[in-house]
C-alpha cells in the first residue's frame, strides 16, 4: 500500500467515477461541440509523422489476482467496533470515526441542518479547549482534524504522524465526547453558512439539484437539504445542537478505523484509552420513513428569466447501498452514463454538442437511493436535450447491450478497483463501508470477481427494473418562458409544476413559498 491521502470518502456516496457530486457541482460553461481529440492529432488535426492511428484500443490482458488486505477488528465493551489496517511504509496514522446514528436523516422534523451544524461545531470548542486551542494544537503537530455530517452518518477524521498519535487522539476524543457548542462559535458558523446559502440560492444548478432530491424522496429526510435552509439555520441554538449530540452520538452506533503505521494491539489499546469510557447509549431508531413510490411523469419548472442555460435533472428512486442488485447496477450505470464514453455523454455531448457534461449515477444510502441524470444546455436547446435524455433512458431500459459495452464496463470497473485500494486509508475506508452497510465479510476481496461475473442478462434485468421512463421526475431550472410551450408539446402527458426562482421553499410540501392571504393561486 502507498502513502495515504488525508481526506477519506465513504464510497457509497460516490460509487461511480461520474461522481454523485454532479448533482451539486455542475460546470456552467456554454455548451459547444467537442474539439477533435488532441492526444492523437497534436492539437492541429494533422497526424504527426511516424504516428500510426489504430481504430480500436488494444484488447485487455488477462485479469491478475487481487488481494485485499484484511483488517483486524475488535468490539469494545461499550459497543464501539474498531478496525485496523497496518501499513508501516510511512510513519503516519489516520483514524476515522463514523457515527451511524448521527446523520442528517436524524434531523428534527422540519429542521434540516442540525446534524451538519452539530458536526461543524465539534472542532470549534470543547469543555476545556477553545476553537483556537484546538486549531493551534492540531497545527502544532502538523496534522488535520475534521468533522462533517452526511445523510447516513457523522464522520470525524484525524491524520497525524505516528509519534503524535496520542496528542491527536486526545483532541479527537475530546471534540467527539465533550463539545461545548458555544454561542459565539455557532453565530460565526451561522453567518458563514448563510452567506454561502445566499450564493447557492441564486444558482440554478443548486436549486435544480435540491428540488430534484425533494421530488424523488418526497417527505423522507433523504430529500431534505443537509445544510438546512436560511430559515432553519437562523433558528439553530446551542441547546438544539447539544440535545442532538447527546441523543445520537453513541459508541454502540459507531465504527472506528485506524490505518497506517500502527499494529492492531496498539490501535485497540488506543481505542480503549481514548474512547473506552464513552458511555453506551440507547439511540432511537435511525431508520427514516421510506420514500413514497411515485407514478407518472412529473416535470418541475423553476423559472429564472435571466438564465442563459437550463439545468436539467431526470431520475427516480433507486436502490439502497446494501441491495443485492448493487454490483450489477454499477455495471449497468457504467454503460449508460457512468463515464465520458458512456451512451449518455456520447450522444448528448460528443455527437449532438448540446452540453459539456451529461452523466448518470445511482446514489445509494443505507435505507434508500436514487437514480439521477444530470446535465445542462443552452436555453434554445433545452427541449432537444431533454427529449434526448429521456429517449436514451428509455432505450437503455430495454436492456439491450453489446458485448463490447459489457467488456469495457466490467474491465474498467474491475481494473480500477485495485488502484482505488492502494493506500491504507482507502483500504480502511472500504472496510468501514462494508461494516456500515452490513455487506458480506468477503465483499471487498471478491468485488472485482463479482464485477467480472455480471452477465448481459443481469444488466438487462437491472435496466428493466430501474430505468423505466414510465415513472420519472424531471427538473428544469432556467428561462422557462423560452421553452415552456415546446416542452409541453414534447411531453404532453406529464404533470407540470412551475415555481418562480425566488419563490422556492425547499421544505414546503409543494416546494413553493406560502402566498399571502388573498393572493391568487399559482397556475400549473
């Protein structure tokens, strides 16, 4: 294993290289047809002397055996599960704590943002340390200490050199077990977040993604904005965060992984020393309400008249991370929209020049998931791009794939897996993923073989099951007046909801701000 990177990512949040962050961070350039390949023609369109172009890539070689390192594991008396991946190649150690009962799906009803703000404030002061004390202490040893919340968990990560591990773990355990939630630090974080939300709420990309999440998940907390809304952020108080922490941070709902220059014996002793006194806690069920099954095509029009591009989202409910269909679904998505040379990007970008980027992803969580297509186009090409996206989903839903597509998807996914499992952190991260999502004990070691074993028949079944366009949610954020009529002609049977850009309320059942009494109802 090689030297590790500092930041860790739990893989279910981004299980295709297309990246699930696509729903939140699309580029905003004006789409144009792609240029000629630069690597073969030297940027001039002329083949250099002595260079011979070949029509096809060379065939892949025989797969090599992949050995996934095994992690030592132990459960402490308080229920904390500890995992250790030893790598003595560098004198550094990383530790990551994942608390499965403290994700944003546990936010109080109508108050999204609590889990995220609670995590943000962990490193901003404890009972015996100020935010400055924590920052100076971790900087002094040249390490990093970070905390954040996702839909399914709160994660705290530490990265230090081996000799400073005791100091790092002392800080880590202090912020997890004894956060202070000081009012002045909350106010500072609040103002930073409100400033960011002001920018995001003026961005069609952001609102398209947030509205898509709400349209897919409905009242399920998986559809709530994890950072909250301006209204909920203003209501956050130290007592709210402390209550959330005390009710949801529990060792018996947590996983702790060590990776790097540390033996299992050293790691287990350190876990006991710094987290062994963490009291066990009976936590309320972490299972959120299941999303409602949607029927028919629903189209959301978010009108921003000054927009020159349209952000487009299309999709439906998908699968949870532990679903047995996960591996064949990965292959299916790689063929359809999980890479630059996928069907989706090839047709929408390369052939038609309607966008700079078109991708799809299955975004699985612990208890639910979504399938999403994300792209954008110039306003005048909105309907053409949308029709093409829906047609491509429909075509893929037949499950007809070529042997070449199957071979490329399987070879790529199985081949990149060892590369993405080189560092101690990556290995430990995969171990945490398997534990967090109750995957089989041999999941990581058998993953490449299972990918290679996916058949065309399985892909056909996945496409039939998950890619039907009969039930589809679409979101368009842009200058609606320029394409509304043409869109309704293209999709005459869809149910339409139109909301002015400045009237969006991400927590309202119909996603629109309440109108003053006596105001006329919005047209649909």
